[in-house]
């Protein structure tokens, strides 16, 4: 039996890697289907599964961090941080246009 050449070995490696990736993809599909079914069956949340959001984006989206930045509040849903970044909320613009002192809404 002849010893395979370097190129032949590399071709075999490439073929095996392609097979491995194909098998891996199929296995992943099965695992995901199983996990999704169990999440749905038991009504699990991202926190329960261990996928709680962390990092800057999560901090921006959390109501606790938003609440810490509130300087003005018209209602439970209408708040404003009072910073110069971005546009003022519609309720602030309307209040100022109507001559209302925005300090009336300052959170103490």
C-alpha cells in the first residue's frame, strides 16, 4: 500500500471537516428543537434559563436604571432625564409651548 501524499491527507482532512460540520449542524438543530420545546412546555423565562441580559444595553433597557436617571415626571409612563442628549419628549415640548414651568414636573 502506497503512503498517501501531503495533498491527499489535506484533502481527506477537508472532507472530514466538512462531514463534521454537517453532523454538528444537524445535532444542533435537534438540540435547539428539544430546548425550545421544553422552554415552551414549562413556560421558562430567559432569567430562569440563565440568559439574563447583562452589559450596557441591558442597563439602558432596565427600568431600574431608567428610573435612576429621571429628573422630570408627568405620569408613570411620561418621564424625562433632563439631559441635553436627543430630543425632548413630546409632553415636555407641549408643556413648554403652553407656558408651563417644567420645574413643576421635577422629581424630588
